[in-house]
C-alpha cells in the first residue's frame, strides 16, 4: 500500500472533515459528495476508501448520517 500523498499546501484533512461534517449538522450527506468536497478543499490525493473511512468514523462521532452512494 502506498503512503498518503498530500500537496505541500493542503489543509489537515481530518480537521477539514470535522468542519465539513459540523457544517452539515444532523443533515444527510452523501459519501461521494463528502469525498469530492474534501478533495476540493484540501487537494488531497488519498484514496476514496481512505477518505470514506475517515468520514465514516468522524460522522459516527458527530451523529451525521452519511449515505453510501
């Protein structure tokens, strides 16, 4: 497995994920939309699976519902 590749000026992906989910509150969010938004905000090149895992974990902690597709 390859290590995560980040751009030099990318924000902290985990912190950005927290912010994205907090903006949604208890609203419904699609996984595809969340992954796309994290990529747009941070420029990350992490795999979709890695980002989905991060989003799922953080969404569970914050009580945000995330649709698989």
